[in-house]
């Protein structure tokens, strides 16, 4: 089984009425709340699944990684640095604000051994797999 994305960062139609209201008021009423969806790479080998989230410029303390009932949620916030006196921005292409990405995870992971590291702008979450038990039996033909 493979990892499956739980939701898209900004679905066109929210799944709940409350979500629809939030989307309307946050986007159409000029809310200062900013959201973005960081790039995610997912890979797998014989021993684990690995999720890499590209989020440069965030402090480790600003991440939340939670595994609950088979759903892994990675969220955080990249804060805009305060404008310094005499510094004018001509272009701002880097994303700022909060983000949240969720994925359904396979049942063959060891939840108690999931780990996360952050280095060089890349958050890496490793989900170790349970060891596969091979059931083999010799069947006598009668």
C-alpha cells in the first residue's frame, strides 16, 4: 500500500459549510491570514516511507507533526521577518504564512518509531515499516 494525500491545500469546494464560510471570509474579505502549500516529495524503500517537505526559513519549534488514526498531518508557520528600516523589497516570491498537509498512511508502519528532522530547509518525516512476515507452509498432496 502506498501513502495517499489526504487533501489538497486549497480545495475549490470546501467539504463543510464551516469551511465554505472560512474560505469566503478569509479570501474575499481581505483577511491578513496567509496560507500556502509547500512542495512535498514522498518516497519508499523496503524499510520505510519518507516524506520531504520543502519549507526553508522556518524554526523547528514552528512545526507540528501529528499521527492520529492513520492520518499524518504536517503543519507550521513561516513568519515574515519584520521589515528593517531602510530596506525596500522589490520582489517577494517566497511563501509566508501557515500551511498544513495531511496524508493517509498505510497500516504497515511502526507509529511509535516515526521520526522527523529538519535540516537545510527540508523537513524529513520517516515512517518505518513493520517487518513483513512470510507465511510458508508445505502442503501435502493426497
